[in-house]
């Protein structure tokens, strides 16, 4: 079976999403709260750093925000190991 980079990308995205979800769920549990520790970065609408397209009647605002947590990093590592086991 030939390994495909699209499969790796999908597994990595699934690992980030599931890890972030688990980090969010464990944020109120004192001994697991460290899983939700992380950093947020990107383009946001506050402060004028997002791309805004003014069309008179219509305003479209584009932004991207990424939050990397310990749990999402663990999810990515697990997804990478699963990919290599396929």
C-alpha cells in the first residue's frame, strides 16, 4: 500500500482537532488542566489586523486564528505514529 501525503494531512488535522477538544474538556480538571495550556496566534478582527473587503453595502472580513495546546501536539504525534503503522 502506497502512503499518501493527503492521508497524513487528514490524520494530522484529526489529531489536532481531537487533541484540542480533549484539552478543552479537561481545562476544569485540576490535574489535567495542563493539557489545555497553549498559545493563540493569527489574524483577528480586533485591532485591524484582519483583511477587510468593503463593498459599499457588503463588508467581508477574513481572519485566521490558531490555538496550539499541549493536547493538540500530543494528538499530532499520535496521528503521525498511526500514519506510520498503516
